[in-house]
C-alpha cells in the first residue's frame, strides 16, 4: 500500500515521489490538497455523519472472525453447488455482494432477514435488479467497476440459476453474514472482508494459482496498517493506494486504523489496483460497505506493466459520471415531454367537454 499522490488536477493526477508503503518500516507523510472529489459525487450522502465517523474506536475484533468468515464462505459455496448453479462464480459472488450492500437499511436486521428469506426466486431477482439500478444513480462509477459480479442480473439467467441464487441468499443470511454487514456503523462493517473468503472459496485452487491470489490475513493487515500509519494519522486529502489490492483487505485495515485515530476515511483518496476483474469488483463493493466515501478509484490491470492505473481510473470515472448525467438529463426531458403531453390531453378533454355542454360540437 502506498500513499502520497497529489490530486491537484484530478484528470491528470501524477504519483508523488514520496509514498507510504504498508510493508515499509518507515512511513512517509506528505500534505496534499484535500479537495479531491468530483463535485457531482459531493452530493452523495455518507452512511454516517462526519461527527459520528470521527469517533475513536478501540473495541476488539469479534471472537473467531476468521473461522466465522470461513464458515460463511463454505456455506455459500455448498449452497451454490448443491443447487446446481453452474460454473459462473460471479453469480453467487454477486449475490453475496448485493446482500452486503442491502444490509444497512432503516429496517432492523431480523426484519430485513425475514423479508428477504420470504421472497421467492423471481421476486428476489427483481429486488436485486432494482437495488443495483438505484445504486447506479448515486454511485455510477463504483457500480460500473462492480459490473463483473452483477451484470448477470441485467443479462438474465435461467430458472435453475435463479433458484441457486435464492439458495445462496438463504445460506448467507442463515450463517449470520448480515451481522457483519448490516450495521449502520461503518466501523463495525470495517471489521471484516466478507467477499474475499467467498471469492477464494468459489474459485478453484488452479484458478487461484493462475492469478497468484493470496489474501493477507486480517490480523496481519491490521498490524501492518497500524504500524505504518503510526500514532499520528496522515493529513486529510492524501491518497492511499494498494497496487495489488485483491478485494481490498489492506485498504480495509488502513481505514480501520484511521477510524481508531479519530479520522474519517471519506476524507482520503483510496486507489486500488488488481489484475483480477472479480477481485476489483469486490473491492469496489467493499469500499461502499466500509464507508470509504466517494473518493475511491479502482483500476483493473497489471501494476507492473501499467504505471498509470490511477490516471486511467480517473478518466474512466469521469466518463461514467458524464454518461450518468447524460442519462439523467435525457430522462428528465422524457419526463417533461410526457408531463406536457398529459397536460395537453387534459386540456383537450376539458375543451371537448366544455364545447359539448355549450352545444358547439358537430
């Protein structure tokens, strides 16, 4: 993990020569411009207020977290294959990711779980589709990055896969996954990376080897983050990056360490790069779960071959946001035309009725 970009020009950001490396013994700090977000995303509400997010936390991690996450991953993998869902692991992975994002709602967790468990497969598919559509309106860039694990909802799947989605949903809820992700407190949600073990569990051993996929244990990541950040938190506005982020385990640990020092992770810029599209998709979802704010960039590519991942991610985000604004503008025009046609139709009917009463019709 590195730190030290200067976001003076967000369209052409250049890495600063002095960066923070999570694996280094001596961290480097540098002041940067805190104004790092696109104005269009400044309108996005955070999960909690800044005041609440800045509360220093020091509670221990829940007992047996690693075993709990492993059990969740195993139950999800077992449910998917017992239902003969098929070989497309992005479907169960996307199902879990959607559940993780739906979690923080006005409903308390037991009511939310009861509601979702009561849905049949078609209703569950409609719920998941509508959720991603609404999320795209608010966070189009991260939804775009996460498309490898939710595009199947738009493309459609057969009835057997839909039933397997319901089986995965039930397994995730019954294993207690929402206990980790449904809390309104981002500090609590930052205690674990649920999607990392799920991705590892669904992927074959050969697939993991081909991608050199090895996730840093949470305890190690937390220790590295606390050691690197030190007692004094970095200045708000700095860029914190991980060139081999996976699903974002080290980023999670850094955000947790900042919260423990009274800082809001949303005040920083987070950059994650990985060669695996599914891992990048999970990293984008995790950034929402962990409350990292709107200053998040995720690039899917080879860090060793591409030295401009952050710049590419910035350009892509600008394109996606511009497309969203264009679509919203077109929708507003269509709605205005539709409303105008309705008013004209009402006026025409009133005119006909008035003419009929006065005997002016043919």
